[in-house]
C-alpha cells in the first residue's frame, strides 16, 4: 500500500555466445585446357568470404567460400601462372540463449592454405580456417530510479548516482565500393597473380540516428609484367558511409568492424597499367553507451513497517582507453638463400584475451609471408607465424572493446638465413570495470495502524553510530530521518556524527 516504484528501462544487447571454431576444407581441381602443365607449385593464397548468416531459436548458421589462388611454374615456360579455385564452407553454432532476434557476427581467418600437384593437370588445395563467432541477443534491464508515496506515509529513500556502460546497439550495413588506380610500374601488367584486401577504420561519429564513418581499403596486388618479372603494389582507396542507427545518448563509443564479403580486381587500361577494384563490404557496428543513473538503494517509512526486496547487480563502467604500438622485426627463415625480396605480407589472425592478475593480456597472431627470388633466379615462398602480446591495466570484461590493426607498410630485406620482415601494429583497448551494488527491486508497506500512534516507541533515543553504520542505517533503525538527527544534534554533515553520542528524536505525525 502507498508505495509506487519508478523504473529506468535499459534496452541493451548481451553477448550470449563467444567462441572460436576451427575447420578444414579440401578441394581437387583440374587445370583448365587453356593453361600449361604444372612443373612446380610456388605458393597458395586465399581470401575467405562469409556470404550467408542466419539465426533461429538455439542455433546460428553461416556459410561462404575461400577464393584460393595457386601460383605455379609452368613446364617449359618462364614466369608464374595463376589458378583460381573456390572452396565452399558451412558451419553452425548452438546455444540456448540464441533467438531469432539475435545478431551473429562471424570473423573468418584463413590460418593456413597449401596447394599440391597430384599430377601436371590436377591440384589439391587444403584450407585451414578459424571463425571467431559472437552472438548478441537483445535484453531489457529494469532498475529502480524513484519512489512515490503520500507525504503522510513518511517514506524515506536512499538515492545513489551511478553510471552504466552497456551495449546499446548492434547494427550492420552491407555496401559496395568501386575505385581504380594506376599501377605506376615501369612496364604494363600482363596478369594479376595475387591480391588481398585489408581495412583501416578512420573517423566514426554518431549524429542523431546516423553513424557516419570513414575508412580506407588497402588493396595489395602481385602481378606479372609484360617482360615476365614480378611487381607488387599497395593502394589506399578511401570511402565514407552512413549507417542508420536507433536514437542513442550522447556519451557513446562505437567499435566498427569491416569485413570483405566479395572482391573482384581486374587489370585494364593501356598496357594493363590500371587496377580496377570492386569490393563488397559488410560494416558491423557495436555501440556502447555510458549513461548516468540515479538509483534507489533502499527505502523505509517513519510511519509504517516496509517490506523491501533487493537486487544485487554488477554495473559496468568505462575505465579509460589504453593503446599499445609495436614496431616489429621478424626473421623468416628460407631453405634457399634470398637474392631479392619480391613481396612481403603480414596478416593479422584472431585475437585472444586472458586475465593475469589485474591485467588483460591480448595475444595477436600474425602470419608472415615472403615471396623471394633465390640465387638460382627461381621464385620461392616462405611463411612464419608469430605472436605479439599487449598488456593493459584493466580487467577482462565483456563490456570492454578491442581494436587491432596494422600500421604503415610491410618491408622485407634479405639477411643471413632468410629475410627480415618489418611491420607495425596498433592495439587499443577501452576497458570496463564492474561494481557490485544492491538496489531496490520491490517494496510495499504493511497494512495496519501506524507504529508511532501505538505509543510503543520512546520519543527520544541516545545512541552512537557503529563502526560499519551510516547515518541512513541509524535513521532507518530508529524510524526517523537523517535531517532530523542532524538538526537535533546541531550538526551539518554525516562525518561529524562519528565518535559521539547522538540525540535521536522520533519523527512526530
């Protein structure tokens, strides 16, 4: 009777499934009649595309393909040739909290790919894939933020200001992007041998219900020139997009992930000196919002007994952003002495995080690939996977966000025993901490006569605050108010109450 509670409702997304899946796919392919026989396979590379995703009750499914390129030395001919094969994949995840309203994010990584010649006209391609899968499910959290009751009921409420950091939106937008650039080489290009695409996210800004973001696609190509030599180039293609979002608060952080779902790179122009890139991209945004709240932690009445129910919640709060920039030099060993580096690549793998004491350790695998000219003037390929660690002074928490990307160009130079590859990485973490807080869940006054009118309680009490007590605890136990206690003892602040006997009068009707 007499108490009405008001609630703040937060519409948020919870990560109900976070997992890494490993999968191997193989495919045999016949060399087309228009291509020469295989003498020696030099390297295999590929780009994984997730082209379909779906969620239903308890299950998520996704599928796609690896577009693999196999470079080989043809029998009796100079220069490398390219074979392209498409390797399909399909997989699924299960979880009791996955619903048809969930949103699934899948990050495919091609961990390893190899091509083997079964005979001069047939190849076998094996691809080892890993998928980082995260499923977000919408949920609603209700927190008590106000109490309404008649003044005659003498209801007192304990209010505390707090801030909550939570995922308020998970949105995505597919878009296409086309551009063309000049290769800039001394001679024209005859055949495109290999290409890969990476992204760098630039500025992103939420304005009303729109997310405006900018970035660039970094297209790296390896091609055979008209005179039979190998050349490479990296080209930065800028773009900007607008994504529709729900209405959000002002204090937000946006974690943006760009994923390639299709790509077509072709040569054109006079002597094949221009590169045309047509890209299909999926932009996925996870928006975290920090919102101030005024929560009701406790309630009682100076007139009637009150039955209260409490909820212990762990509210996440943003704890700052840390960055780790690393300039790395790694040796890639080769069986053949390196006469010249033709191409060098550093590709980021799936990140993993562990808690060590009060720190979060972020481990990022990087695959290094080296294409080089041996002393016998033949083209070879060597690979090595390295791992880098970044340490951050914040606890590991689902509300934290992590961004990893390469910085600048990748360089390779011959050294004794192989080649040294130099590259730079940036790892950024916005941390979050959780504080446990007991807040009011429900409350009701017991019916009956007011206790004060029964004459069962003294009009004045003398007592001292306990070591673990607050003035609220004293006032609640004596059915009075904090302001009445301070006034009766001619005090201004709660800290002045400690270590002294307090005169505690009863609140009169």
